[in-house]
């Protein structure tokens, strides 16, 4: 997931924010919170899933992300 968000920023230098909305029950969600400097904006419910809404700013990503 880190590499996909990294690619979004590298693909177009005008990209300032990457948004994600994974299912809240995925085991990767706590790791995303730990490894990426993204903001957990809210949790939401749709008829087919309960999700979380993340935003990741370009500047914070390149300053603090663990890209190893």
C-alpha cells in the first residue's frame, strides 16, 4: 500500500493529496496508520462495507514516511 501511494505522488508532481477508503476490518489498516503519516478522517458505513477515510498529504509523506 505504501508503494501505491508513493507511485501516486511520483506519477504526477501536481498531486497534493492521496485519499484512501479501505474496509475498516482489513488487517492492514493498523499498519497503514503506523507506517504512513496519514490522517484518519472518519469511519463510515455503506451498505456493502464499513470503511475508514484516510487522507495523505504529499509534504508529510515525503518528510515522514518509511519507504524501506
